[in-house]
């Protein structure tokens, strides 16, 4: 999985820029799953991914709460990786 981490995370980062919340939620879920699967190999990417997730934590709009929850789950999975 290690050789695929960088290109995968680059693509997922691009999906986070799509203005559709459902796409962003799916991208965050994929990042979380990647962190879980990659375990310690995900560590070099934490400094790139964590700030993106932190930006989503202050969301209060009810329509964005699922996105916020995904970001929180992703942060937890990255911490365990």
C-alpha cells in the first residue's frame, strides 16, 4: 500500500475541494480508511491531512454536521495509525 499512499492522498485532497458535501464526506471517509490500512506508514502524511480536518471541526451548520463527524472520525483514525 505504501507506494500508492501519496498519489491516493493527492487525489482525495482534490476531492475535498469539490463543492458537494457528499463528495467531501466520501473523501474524508476514504482518508480515514487509508490511515487505518496504512497504519504507521500514514505518519508522513499527517502534517498535510490533519490541518484540513481541523478546519472542519468548528462547523455548526446542521447540514454540515455529518461532514464534521467524518472529520472527527478521520482524526481519531489518524491518531491510531
